[in-house]
């Protein structure tokens, strides 16, 4: 039988396990606490940044389908740098009146990689 050490206390345990029977409840409890903290941080960040109107739009089946079709039509290539595109960008932002009217307009979209999309929105830039 293969054995190894418990990740928490170092006791000898059977191979496929990561923790001994004494440590497992504490680890599970800590995982639940960490998950709740992550959810709280995520919900706080999301609730303060995005308007529910825009969040609902980006979760709509119409947008999801259009974005997938657009990426497929452009063979998942970034229109700026030709890298692998992962996101669809609105040329005219949907936060404007005209942009909201053109939110599902195929001609108002660009396939971008994450790096180019962040650059287009001036996000995560090091100064």
C-alpha cells in the first residue's frame, strides 16, 4: 500500500488522500469560509462597478449568441494584433445612448484578445 504525509500535520496517510481524518474537517471548514469570503468580495466588486442593466444585457442569450457567432466569423483572431481573440468589444460603448441602440449591431463589434480589450478600455495599465 502506498502512503504519503498529510499536507497539514504530516501524519502518514493512504496515497490518494491529501489530509488525515483529524485534519479533514478543519480543512473543509476553512474551504467554506474562504469560499464565502471570495463570494463577498466578488459580489461587492460587481455590485459597485456594473449597472444591473448592462450586467443583464451581457448575460442575455441574444448577446451570448451574437458574440459567439462574431468570434467564429473572425476565426477567433484579434482584429488588432492577430492573437487569439477571446472577447467581443463594442466600438461604440453601450453606456452611450447611440451605443445602447447599437448593442446588438454586428457592425459595432470587434474581436479582441484580452490584452487588446484591456488596452481599448484603458484597464490594468501600469503607470
